[in-house]
């Protein structure tokens, strides 16, 4: 689908990839771009409509859907990482990750899906949908694996109403979530350009960087070989 002339909504648009998505949608000619966040006062993007949306709060989702009405493009970008191991002292933070990354994405999609006939949904997943590399990322990885499956499922369920569903998978964009990691990182605007190009082309998935492409390709092989040397498997 073509972005020019559309009405779009981006979750988690106050920073990082979400902010870059909202800016890029405006630049590509979207007529109306709703930039959402728990606190819309933190949104400072020219040309957008700031809107309160807490994707973990059903009442907030319902209010946003009622205000927006019909929609052409939904970008499910909002997500959290809490550094939660699966076998740590508490599951509280794992629940928080699933409440945002899986349930929040699903509930926002459910609210807007009837308004998106002939439109498109773009879900931001992760290379960690397909592997794990440290205990501190395991809760997040599990939630993103669930979001990948969710993305494939809603694509099938929305095919009849001709709603396109695209996944953006990436590993190392230069955002505050990745600030602690000493890897070469892709600028958010480059990631978003690839994602929106893929959306316009009707792609099922957009793979944003080489490590993500490498881990996706490894899924058909012996996982023991991948996990024997993860840095080499990711970066070559």
C-alpha cells in the first residue's frame, strides 16, 4: 500500500523507533499521524497528533480507538525490556514484558482491526524472537517470540478483509534500549526507511540488519552449532 494520503497511528512514539516512525510517516505524506504514548506531553514531533495510549490499559485502548475511528496504518512499536531471567526470584517483570509486548500488541490490534480493512499493520518484533543470548534477555525474548507468532496469526485472520500485516525484525538499532551494548548500531531512520519500504511493497517480513538475517537463516540448521559460538553466528 502507498503511505501518501493515509491515516496512521504509532504506539510508543515518544522516543526511539516510535518517534522515527511518526516522523517518517509525516515525511512520506500521511495525512494524519497519531503519535501515541502513556504521556503524550512528551511527544514533540512536528505535524503529528499526540494521543494518550497506554497499551496495557484496556480503557485507554478503547478511548484511543473511539477517538481515531477508521485507520489505514497501525504501527505496533511500543515495547519494554526489563532484564528479566525466566528462572529469577520473581516473574513480575516477565509478566510486565508479556503484558506490553504480547498482550498490549494483541489488544491494540483487536481494537483497531475492524477499522483497518484494506489497510496495514506493522509489528516491531526482534531478532530475539528467534534466539537467546543471556539470562537477562530471556523474558524479553520469550515475549517477542510470542509477538512473532501473533503477527503470523493475525495476518492469516485478517486476510479476508485484505489487511496487510508486516513484521519488522531487528537486532541493533541505535536506541536507548540498546545503549548498554557495544555493537555497531543502525540509525533508527535507516531502520524505519527499510520498514516503510517493505510495508509499501507488501512484504510479510522486513529484516533490518545482518545479525537478524543470520539468526533467521540459522533456524533451519542444528541449533547446537549456532549456540556454540553466538557472536560468530551473528556477526560472521
